[in-house]
């Protein structure tokens, strides 16, 4: 277990996640197949070549799910009760096959539950793709709210 208990989250803290992933064509194809999303912009190279993007885009929901997965070890691995919501999701720039993605999390709010036994933590997650010769590009951002365990020695 590597996640944080409620008491360990600090509002305003930004966590830089070390894990990264290079997105493959197979990742995108498998995700689209699993979710039954057959949008040609994700799967059909000829179709995508005639769009403003010029190539297939990685499914945005995959990008978001990847961002969540990259953040889990440093935030809620083993300390979460449940994810409560994902809000204000934006995809300002596309991800393509071969792009490497990483994430960072900023804790924006926290409060104890009404009975004081757990805590609700809201985090703003930003996912970026690595650029070789310029500043990395924001590809997805959203707010994630989780119900978190309190430390066992603090009343659990």
C-alpha cells in the first residue's frame, strides 16, 4: 500500500507522479474494443488522415483513465473507500499513438465525513504529453473526489 490516508493529504500540495506511459496503437485499439467505441477518428487511419488532426487520436476516455491510473500509487492505493466523482473533465489537446503521458495531482479540498470516520479529498489532476523540443503539452485535466480512509490509529 502506497496511498495516503486522509490526514496525509495537504490542501495546495502538488504531487508529481514519476510513472509515465507511452501510449501504443494496441492500447488505443484494446480500449476502444473493450468499451465498444468504434469511432473512426480513433481506429481508421484513412478516415483520420482527412481530419484536422491528420492521424488517429487516442480515445479521450483512455487518456483520462490512464491519468487516474498513473496517480493511484501516490494518492489512494490501498487507502480509498470509493471514487465519488470525476468533474470538469477537459481534453485541450490530442494524444496520438507513441505519445508519452505523465500526470500531476494538486489537492484542492478535503473535509471529514459527517460522522468523522473518513475523509473526502478533492484533487485536480493534469495529464501531459512529453514534447521533445518544447514545453510539455496538457492533454487532459479533471477534478477527482475520493472517499478516503483515516489512519487506523486515529479512530478506525
